[in-house]
């Protein structure tokens, strides 16, 4: 269960890191002033595993994915409104994620160097 929560948190964090700014990309939705652009949509979709992206290939699937992005933005805005980004549990999770990300990056670089 803990691994599942960590995976979900990592996916949400990665998805949340996508840029909200894009002057040339069409706006697909606005959520309380925050834009979700086509570029954001495609970037978030590309970060998903291949088996998951198959679900969102059709027009109906794309609509469903956009609805999920809107829900995610609403949840994010509510969490910020509640000031959860200042919560110590959140800060601890971010620190743990940073550590694991650095370790992962180090291992990836070491493996790439050995392959060369």
C-alpha cells in the first residue's frame, strides 16, 4: 500500500511540475484562472506509462483525460487554499521524494556510464 501511495504521489508530483505558461499553445480549459493548455495536456499524457495512454487515444478518451486534469487542478487549488503546502507532513514527503529522485538519477547516470 505504501509503495502504491509513493507511486501515486510521484506521478502527481511529476504531472504537477508541468509548466502552466505557454503563450502559443491553445487553452483547453481554465480552472479558477489557471490555464490547461494543449502543450500541458500532451506533456502530462506523455509522462504516463504506455499501457495507460492507450485509454486516452480516442476523442472520448482525450475528453476524459482533460476532465481528470481539471479535477487534479481543482484538488491542487483546494489543497493550497487549505495551506497544506505548509504542512510538515507534506514537507517531509517532498524531502523524501527529492532524496529518492537524486538516488535514482545517480543510479541512472552510473548505469549509462557503464554501458558506454
